[in-house]
């Protein structure tokens, strides 16, 4: 694995922390993990902190597939705020996911993510 993740239950949401290096296959598996863990915790909101991820290998087509996978796995079931380093945000993942029915918000600060979730 090129990345590591952990979960922490907060008062109003579940927080997932991801660190390491971006890997397409690993990241495509995360939406299903979001759904499973949120059901286990009985929480419908999740904050995904990826500020410690190196996204240098993230391509435009990967962004499209990530947005599709987010929508396919989580559509209508959970609200997801994803925190990404500002230099990697272009809203393409978010747009693809929202256009397919997901409830996703991608921002560069944890404060903004928390505000949107709650």
C-alpha cells in the first residue's frame, strides 16, 4: 500500500485521515470504505482529511473515475467533505460526483469542511 488511513468518530461526523502517496487503485476503493465505516459508526457524515497525501501522480482521467466511484458507491447515503491541499483542487472530482448524485464538497481546510458537514 502506498497510503495509510485511520478513522476517528467525532460528535457529528466520522473523520478519516489518509496519508502517503496517491495510488489510483487504492483511492478507487475508498468510497466503498467510506460507506462501510459510516454504516458501522451509524453516522451519515464523513470528513476525509487528505492534506498529507502526495497527489503528484493524479491525472485528469483519474479525477473523472474518482468522481464516478464516489457517486456510484455513496449516492444519497452519506455526506462527504474531502480536504485536499489547495494546489490539487480543480473541482473536477466534485463536479463529476455531484452530477451523478453524490453529496460531496472538496475544500482545502478542515474548518471549511466541518462547517459544511454540520
